[in-house]
């Protein structure tokens, strides 16, 4: 299967975009269109993100570091190369055990149809 890329395209070296804060979270939206938002997250070691949900499906693609994601009650070790799909409305929290960087992609918004 061949996919055609049309201009304007976007190319970046993710490792060059990494900026660790001294504490907490640094996030940078790299690209946003009508369907998706691509955000680079850089977390300082020992940073916690408390449990929350999102109305959008999301993926995490770990670039460097180590952490622990709790997704719908399941603990998932985050390390380079790990890819996680988080369905919309799934409760999740995160702990960076060391400096941690991942690309978060949010897909189209999910709407409830009653």
C-alpha cells in the first residue's frame, strides 16, 4: 500500500525537540489538523500526572526515559519503543520514574450518540 503525501508536509527530528523541565511537565504541540493533534510531552523525573480521562482516542509513543502508565487499572511500563492505544474516556495516570519523553496523538473527538 502506497500513501501519497501532499504539501505542505511536516518533518521534524523528535529528539531535537526534547526539552526537560527542572520539575513537572513541558509539552509542545508539534502539529494540529482537523483530525489529530500531535504533542511532544517531556516529563522531569518523579513527575506524576493524576488520573484523568479524555473524550478523544489517544496514542502514546515513548521516545526516551522510563515511567509507569496506569490505564483502566492496568500498569504499563513506559520505555523507548512502547506504543499504547488509550481509548476515549479510559481513566489513566502517569508517573515518570526518570526523565520521560513521548509523543501523544489525539484523534478525532468522540461523540456520544444516545
